[in-house]
C-alpha cells in the first residue's frame, strides 16, 4: 500500500513537472510571436513604425536581420564585365550576392541600419563589403539627418531598391548605377552627413535632400569610396528637390546637383559636376522608370571639360504573378576624360548600349524567378546574353 502511494505521489509530481514545462514552452513561444519568424519588409519598402523609447537593456531586442540572396545561370549583363565586354563572358552557374540587412530602432527618433554584402563577379574573387552603415535622427517628417556610409541621393534607383535583387524587376541594376569600385561613373556610395525631409507645400508634395561627404578618390593606390581618409580637405556637396504630388501619388520626379574637387597624385585639380534627373511612375502593377545623368570633369589649370552622359528607361507591367519588362541603357564616356583614367578600376570608355527584356515570376512570397535576354554593345562590339536568376528573401 505504501509503495502504491509513493508511485501515485511520483506520478503527480511528474504531471506537475510536465505541466510546468508545457507552460514555460508556451510562454516562450507566445513571447516570440509569429512576426519574428516571418520575412520582414525592409526599410526601403516600409518605414519602421514609431515605438516607445526602449530601456537600455531592451535595445538589442529591437534589432532585426533580414537576408537576401540570388543564384543564376547564363551570361548576365552584370556590373563588372570581363575585359572586352559581354562577348567574352561564358555561360556559367553563379552565386552573386548575399546581403544581410540589419536595422534597429534605438528610440522613437533614432534608428540604425546597415548592409553587409558578400559578393562575387566575373573575376571569381569573393569579397565582403559594408555597403551601408548609417545612424539616423528624425524628429519630424520635415527633418531627418543621417551620419555614416549611405547611398548618395544621385538618382532614384539605388535608394529605392538598394542591393536586394529580390525587389528589383530585372536581374541587375541599370548600367549608369554600376558601383564605382566596379567601374561605375557615378559616386553611388558616400561617407558623410545627409539631411532630408518634406517642404511644406500642400498637395505638391515637395521634398529636399542635402549631403556633405568625402566624395570619391581617383588614384591607383586608393579605393574609390573614401570610407576613412579623404584624399583632400575639400568636401563634396550634393543637393536636390523632388515632388510626390497628391494628385498623382504614383509620380516621383526631381533632380540633384553634385559638386566636388578632385586632386590627383600629380596634384592636378579637377572640378566634378554631376546633374541627375529622374521621373518615375510606379504602382503595384505598373512601373515606368526614367533617369539621366550628365557628368563633367573640368581641368582647373586649363578649363578643358569632358562630359559623360548616361540614361536608362525601363517599363514593366504585372499580370497576376508575372511581370514582363524591357529596359534600354545608354552610356558614353569620352576617351579624353583624364579623371577616370586615374582610378584603379577603369570604366568602359566609349559608347555602351544595352537592350534588355524578360519576365519576372513571383513563385513564392519569398522567391522570384527572372529570365532575361540582353543585346549589349561595348567597345564597338554587340553581343547577346541570356540569364536566369532565382532571387529570394529569408
């Protein structure tokens, strides 16, 4: 009898222990919540919601890490093509980019974001790059200031889509927004201070942006992106305006003007002026993007000026889960430009054109398949390439 009572007590204790374990696991699962396991929308797609000021011990709990990656097959019209252009590339399997997008709401008015990019290109050399690291203070919609490394306000495309190909309709960026360390003509990345916000203008929806940055370096011994040391004491200045009118919420149109002084190793000075304009019409089912940039390098001693021109136009329309698209790229870099010849990665001189078309398929909420055909000219030679890409979020 005593043995039976002991067994009963042991059974009761085991039942209580099991119940306590279930309650603990249930509380843990409830604390985590389904939102922690879902694919989060990145900051460039949706502004983070305002939060109460967190206690110091809870700041880390606001941090979110989102990931984007892509794999492909074919001859893509990538940023950094092999010598000779697309015609010298091979049909290959590719793992192109892995992006870790990290954000944290530090308080109601302060937030932090960074992009860590693991990438490869036609050189087969893997690299790790901190693409963005930015702390921002935004007390109101009329004023937001950021400090760190960010995408410059030159143009619409880089700031709308950033690095994630998952959100891009095509398999890659337009030619004019090739990264500067891959032979691009524009200072896509900058290190410095950025301010932006709305201008009280009623239904016009007028916004401003201004930047003071290190600019970029042109030297065989220095990196184009001046993340720590500026090559001179002069700072680059960029400013612009754009409108998002209430009567046409799909419209975004504006311009920026960028000025910098570049000093070469031979102490020659050049004035760099970049004027960029954009006019886009974007709805969930329709996309019409148009951008152009005119870049001038003026030799301070002689006044001689070389002008580079670049533009693209892209149009697409979604039909259920399918989005056909077409894009035309144009870029002309004069052979006489003395500044581009100073860098350690030279842009393709002369005229470069590309006609691209394809289809974007949304196969899952987290995955997109793209098939693209390119007919591209570089160094006076036309070449064809086809490319299939699977881009996904996690």
